[in-house]
């Protein structure tokens, strides 16, 4: 996709410079899959402030963001940006490599600092359910799959059909439509007020079921906090002091 056209289903993020993964791996795979992309990489000296505006528009409009942090990535801007986008809940395909001990350009101190940043990003991705891939090829194929899914967004009927196939004794799942997706609510003998789980229209079937599982776990924790008692006292966490309760009972 030409840098002059701020459109494309996939934004090819990450450090630019002299990197070749876009040209050599990602772009051929995306073209083979029939998925459009925006490539922010330009020849040396070609970048202008106008390109920054185009990049921002392309990033905001892309259905999927493909970020590659390779063992050759020395800067931290791409790591910070990927973490920010994960926190925003943007659909992200991430390829992440650590700096090896044999790296010729990094001192042990710099290597440790860079790898700590990578570890932070990997941990954040895992916390938000974003898969991390070891190769550009695997991340690109995942990005293409996400882009195809976004072209055929979920319907209310499809989400309800998926939830009809979920079995959890004592619980029901209600699904309501929202402007940009759906709200999933867990319902038991008494409805838990104020807890809706959002599903974007770009979510896949696995995302729907994973969200339902998280909702069921949250419900179970809520019930445990409401019902668990020690000598009639509620236990809201791991910090119960049994000896203090016994002393209070004696007094």
C-alpha cells in the first residue's frame, strides 16, 4: 500500500529504518492472502511531517495493527507504542524477539534493559489475552486472520448462538447489542448488578467464549465473597486474622 494512501486493513508497525521484514515477509504474505496494508517505511530522507499525519490516520483506521520487535530493534518507542495500543484494546498481532547474549552491538547492561522492556510487553500482552509470536510469518498470518474476521463482524444472533452452547450449572448468559459491539451479562439466582462484559464486533468465536469464562470466574468469586464465612464473619480476601477474631469473641 502506497505511503501516500492512509488506508489498509493492517498497519505495519514497529521500527522502520533499514528493517526488511515488511518487504521480505509480511507484504508478500498479505498480498497472497488478499489483505490490504499500510506500510509506513520510506526510503532514507523521504520522510516529512505530512507522512506523520498519514501514519496516524492509517493507524487509527486500520482494523489490525501488526507490530514486530525483533532482536535487531534497539529503540524502545515501538515497545511503548505496542503496550499503549494493547491497553487501548486495539486488535494487535505481535512478533517479539529478545536480544540474545551473542548480540554484537549491545553491552550486557543495555541488553538487560532492552529485554526487560520486552518482558514487560510480553507480560502485558498475556494479561490482555494478546498472543505473542516468535516469528514475523506467524504474526502476519494471525494479523491477516484478524483482518478477514473484521470484514465479517459478529452479529447478535451469532453471539447468542455461541452462548447457547455454553454450559455452566446455575448460570445464564444474556447478550445485548451495543453501538460498537455487544454486552455480555452473567445471571444467576440473582443478577449481579453493574457488571457487563464488552465484546467488540471484531471478536472471534474464541474471544466470545474466553470472555464468557472470565465472566463466570468473576461471578464465582463474587459468590464466594458473599457466602464464605468464618464463625459468621465474612472473609473478603486472604488477610483474615483468625486469632484476632477469637480474641474478639472471648471479649
